[in-house]
C-alpha cells in the first residue's frame, strides 16, 4: 500500500467498562459508526460504557469470533491518501438469543447498569407501515402470541422493558441509528403501540420512563468484500478479522438531546447534540441517500457496479449533483451555518472515493422501504410547488424497471416486498406495470397514489428508460 497509515487505539482501561449499552443489529455500520463515537468519547472524557453486541438473526458466527478476539476489532477508514487503522475496544460482551437463550438478552435489558439500547436494525426492523406498527407483520403477530419469547427487535425491547419495570428499575434510552426521518419517534410509536397491544400499564410506564431521541447518522460503510478483507489482513499482521470493516474517513452524527438516564460521551466523541434533528435528517436522507438510490437504480441498469464508477461517468456525476441541488435542495428548510452547495460538493467527493467499493446492488437492497424518505417526500413538495423533478421521476421509474429486469432474469430482490413486486412484474408490462406498482398502499401514501401529475411523470420516465436506455434517459434531462 502506498498510503499513509495512521494507527488509533482505545486509550481507556477495558476492564473498567460495564455493560451499559446494548446494541441490537451489530453489523458493519454499527461497528464503524456509533462504536467509533463512543470510543473517541471515552478516550477524551472517560466513562464506563461497555457495549453488549447483539444480533437477532444472522451474524452469530461473527459474534462468537468477537468473543474469541477479546471483543476488539479493526476498522480501516480509507481514502486515496490515508488509511486510519482503528482498533475498537468498547465491546465487552456479545449476545445472540439462539446461542445464549432469549432470557439472557431480556435480563441484560433489565440489568441495573443498562442505560441505552441502540439500534441499527434497518428500515424493516421497525415493523411499521405508513408510520404505524404493522399488526399484520408476521414477526409482530408471532411475538404478540408469545410475548415472553420475542423474535423481533420491537418485541425484545418491550419484554426487556417489562422485566425492567417488574424489577423496579429506572427507565433507559432507546437510540435509533437507522436512516429514517424522525427515527426516534418511529421507534417510540412502534414500541408503544406494541406495548399497548400487550398491556396498557406497561405502555404507560414506557411512555413515562423511556426516551427515544431521534438521530441523523452518516458514514458510508460498504459490505465487506475480498478487497476489504485483504486490506484488513495487511493491517492485522496477516490475520483475518471477522468483525473488521472498511469505511470512509467521514462520519457525522446529530443526536436529539433527550436521554432518560446517563448519556454516554458521544458528544465528546464528535457527535452534535441538538434540540431538533429533523432539518439535518431531511438534508441527509434526500441529498445523500436520495442520490444513492438514484445511482443504485439507474447506475445498475446502466451496468455500473459501484458508486465510485458512477462518479467516473460524467453523466451520472452531473446527475447526482443535479438531483441534490435542483430537485432535493428546494424541498429543504435552511439550516443555520450549513451551505447546501458545500454539502453537495462534499457528497460528490465522498461518492468518488476510489477506495470504497460501494456496490450499487447493495444500495438497491430494501428499496421499497427507502422510497418515501429518500425520493417521495421531495417529489410531493416539488409537485406542490410546481417545481420540475425529472431525475426523481427517473429514480422511481428506474426502481420499477429494476424490479422488471430482475423478474425477467428470474432473480430475487433483497427486499421484504420481493414476492409481491416480482409477481406484479411477471404479470404486467409497460404502463400497466407502472400503474400496478404505484398503487401499492404500503409504499405510496394515498395522496400520492391519487395524484395524476405523479402517475403521468413516472409512466413517462419509465417509457423513456425502456426506449432510450437508462444512461441516455438520464443524459437527456441534464442541464447544460
Ligand atoms: C445507503 C446508505 O445502502 C444504502 O441505502 O444509501 O447505507 C448510506 O451509505 C449511508 O446512509 C451513509 O450514511
């Protein structure tokens, strides 16, 4: 490697940490984002916030490997010039209900020192539909039938809190770190309505004793591939690290300052505490994630495998900036001290990072769950303001095309709605297919479904992609 290598290590005594944070969904993003803030914060300000790393479904082997490695792992923060190899030492234990039994997990939530349950469970992990707990969700139905043996994150949190209340303990903080607007409110709505289904008194206790701050999280952390594994091995004396991860140097975390009990030193680790996360969330979800989803759809249809490859193509690079500044920016409120021009420039530079193999196919996962916050909210505002949105239309139409092409190839989507979407794509074509998909009530809110300007723009964009091909369709709407 030609780059400058910087080493960064924990600077606190690990044996003084206690299990005070339970992190559900300990995948790549968790390892490279909240854990880094915690480590940097404890390096500066001390604290005894040890983390129990939890997975509920896949990932048991990684947790066992983490145990075997003394709970430390390596992350490599990379750009063209520099690699920062950070050894992360905040984890003190792991738990997987299938390996350790569900009671172990629930009792951890009820344990006295526990202060925060943090979450990276992806959009679908909240089991909500149009902002409300989805009572038809299979996991929720199963959990409500046997609430003491929950399988979903929501069921686990509520039963853990139930035990906490029965043990006469204080409340705690549930900290959502997923890419959704008002993620704290969403987590709260899911937890409270599930608790209500069980027992009104339990719901009241949670309401009074548990806080759900919203957060905006940002760091590009691609799924680990062979290239990344090789990088980590070279930084780790030739040894594999099952929990190692490669990511970009940039990181940002804006947290609503609403902690029910002790607050870990995230602020000292670089997080911004605020009363109102919403403007930051909307900016990030629409400009960064919206552009990502656009590139994931049109870029993969055009045969571009990574975000950095898209940035090497002038058409896609200009389109990414145009969707950010011309179509999403006008839908966003001002933020004091933030220049949207500079934000967009920085995003394009981050997207171009040649060391990140961030696959368009990975960003395409779960797109049905991502459309509202990334594309549809901006579209609604543009329609209301009579402001043009040709690239947002291509992004939504590109997704429908992506579903169609996947069905034609006999493939599967990584998406909770895969079956129903592929069935539509198999049975219908062209305008009819667009019409069917845009009628899906769990993705599109009623106002949008009934909006003629929406339907005609997406139908037109879909035809355009089919007739011209994805790249030419994008090029045709670029400004000079
Ligand atoms: C991406 C995000 O996979 C995706 O959907 O858009 O994971 C993105 O990389 C992060 O939100 C960046 O903070």
